[in-house]
C-alpha cells in the first residue's frame, strides 16, 4: 500500500481531494433542491463545478505530457479555492459553513500537495479571502438586507436602526428607574444603547414616552438582537436617475455597485429596478456594513493556521512513512542476510553430497574388484618360476649329486 502511495504523483492525490469535495457538493445539491433553498446562481455554479471536475479528471488520467499535466493541475487546484466554496454557497449554504468549506478545502489540498504547491494554495486562499471581504461579497452582517426589508419609511424617526427578531423574545424587569437607552445598554438586555428604539417599538402599549424615565418594576419585552445596528439617513434625488447612478453619486455611496442596498431600503417607492427615480424623490440611504481590517486579519490568520496544520500533517506523514520504510528495509535486509546464509549452507551441503557420491563410487569399485578377484593355481606357478629364473635351473643341473660337503 505504501509503495502504491509512493508511486502516485501529486496530481492524482489532489484529484482524490477534488473527488471527495465533488461528492460533498453533490449531496449539498440534493439537499438544496429538496429543501428549495437554492440561490439564483445555484445551477450556474453547479454546472461550472461539474465541468471543472470533469476537466480535472481528464487532466489526471488522460494527459501523458508531464509539464502540461502539472500546469493544468496547478490551475485546477487554485481555481478550486474559489469554485468549491462559492458553489456550496449558491446551493443554499450559509456564510459560516461556506467559510468552513473553504478552510477545509485549503487544508486538504495542502496535505495532498507538494510543499511549494501548498504555499501557492495558501496565497490563493488569502487572495480569495481578500476578494470576498473587501468587496463585501457575503456582507459582513448576513442579515443586513433582511433588516433593510423591514424598514418602514413612514415610521422611521431615528438615525440608527437595530434589527431584532420579534419571534424570539424575553422579559426584563427594572430594579431601578432608567431610560430606554440605559436599559438597552445593560448587559442583560443588549449591551448596546442603539437598540433602545427596538425596545420602544416592542413595548409601545405600556410606554408613555420614548425619552422618559421608566419606574422601578416595569416589565419590558426584549426581542432578540438580529444583526448589528446601522445608521440610516434620507437623501433627496437631485435629478432623474437610475439606482446605480444614484449610488455612484459622492453624496450617496460613490460606487454604483451598492445600488441594491438602495433598492432593498426603498422597495415601497422603487418597484422596478429598471425604471428611473424622479428628481426630488426622497430615498432612505442605509449605512453600509463597516469593513474592518481586523476581521480580514483574523480570517487570514485562520487560513495561515490551517496551512501550518496541513504542513505539519505532511511532515508527520512523511516522517511516519520514512520510519516505516526504514523498518521494512531493515527487516528486509535481515531476511536477505538469512536467505544468503541459507543459500550458502545449501551450496556447502551440495558440495559435500557430491564429494560423498564420488567417495562412495570409489568404494563400490574397490568392493567389486575384491569380489571378482580369483587367486592363481599351484601347477601354474612352477613354469612361471622357471621362466622367471632360468639361471637357477641350469645351476641345479650342473651340481654333482654327492658333493664333498655332504660327505664330510
């Protein structure tokens, strides 16, 4: 298994991560369709994501040119930093979970990519974070537009609106006399004096004045806070113009792209966004959610922390793989050594067997010679002796029968 993983290149490993997210997004599509929470761009982003994943798969398994394959792999991984979370958001995901999806994507791809590729992914993640933050893509306060929808131009009598959720309420009883602003600033209520008008609207039936002091024992209805307070003001349109043109005026927002906020706050007067607004009309201009650099800094630090976690994970896995490889190689070396010793013993035994075979063959030949040996007969020995010693026979014939030595 480890040898298989070692043979896989980073393009295939990053494709595995892409595949997991594709399955996750597919389940989100099913849930979004069944729950009817798809946003207007849901199907568009899903189509883009399907084509994106198809191209990644083709690049992973069909391209054989290494350079082109790796370049396209880099483009695919970096594009996924934007495509994956945006697709999830358009399929009905909320801002918090979308941010978590983006973070997990960065973490997974860094874990599965080379070190240099991981740094590139981190840079793209920080760029993506800056884009959605400074362009107010998701809006700093997700309920901002919902609060604008609740504005009633006929009842707007204050400069600050504090959105509340009237379906969730609690009760608070005064222990000492206080004004609505003082009650709103209590930590047990809102902790912010800007919600005083929300208290007045919820308790209008029992309150005699908006600014008067309330007696001890007064029981107030406290709706749940919903979002952050924001300022509003009225603006008189100088001449006939469209909402984007009005939004681009220096006295309004200075940028045409914020015209939707004007539309949300003035739906009672502006029915069609394609129509022009007559000169002299009074529009409600809500203050845009403040873009805080500290918030972006926190998001950036979270991405960097995720990158460090992914880097530590990579180092840990590489170290574990190295230790496992060493253990496997050492055990393999010991096995090889034992195998070599066994082969040497077998070779020695083979030589001994051959030597014993030769000795056995010699002994067999000697035994056969001993078994087949026949000694010579007696009459056959004399001619052989006479033939071998003819001088001795002649000497015997020349000697007298009775010598002087015998007589003596």
